[in-house]
């Protein structure tokens, strides 16, 4: 899983932001696991396994990320962005505006990213709960993306830190 050096590949992430997201992800992973672990990634109907390796968070990092909600949200950003890169060859190019039904704009590697017309929206969530909660949140995020004030296509991603599961799904406007 390409969690390291996200800022080198994703225009929307500065070194500081990517580093912060990685710290949050490490704290979330440390709550349940010892490195390395395999995560199941489901992209629509396709399933794959990805190895995740990380350095254990030290006391200072855990203290900085003591707010579990913030750590889960920001750690999920790291995982979701890395998963869309790994599974779809898509890269985050810009943070999305409020009420667009998304967190980031992403684009395939070979597309022009100067024009948002070629972009997809990416809506993200994370949880430390069970598999049924990961699936419930995916349904919720798909609906949120549908309701967003944007006509761009969208993906929803939900990261289940405890259950080692990442669900990525295309928003289907027809359903």
C-alpha cells in the first residue's frame, strides 16, 4: 500500500499534510495491529490484498493525535488516497469545496488536472468498528456524494482500521 511519500505523487497533498495524514494512520493502525498487516481492498466487485507496513507511533505522536475522531478521519484520508492510487491509478489533485459531496478531487494519471472537468470526486470515511459498520458507512458516503452540489462523477471510500478492510465504490447516479 503506497502510504509513504504521498506528497510526491499527489498534487493536493503538501509534505506537511501528507505527513500529518500518515501520522494519524499510524496511530489508528497501532490501536489494533502490529506491522505488517494485510488489508482487503474491494473496488466495486473486484477484491485484492495489500500489505501495509508502518512504524509504530511514539508517545508524542499518540499525544498529538489523541482526538480519536480527527485521527480516524485524517488516517482514512491517507488510506483512501493510497487505495485509489493503487487500485485505479488516480491521484488527488485538489481538496474539494464544502457541499460538493466529496473530500478530494482525483484524476487518472494521464489526464489534464488543470481543468476539473476531467476529475472525479472522492468522499472518504474511516471507522474502528466492525465490517457491517464499514458497509453501512459506504452506503452513507455513496448517498452523500450523490447529494453533493457537483455534476462530476464520484467515488466513495471507507476504511475499516480494525477489520483491515477498505471499500471503494463508484457512485451510480441511477440507483
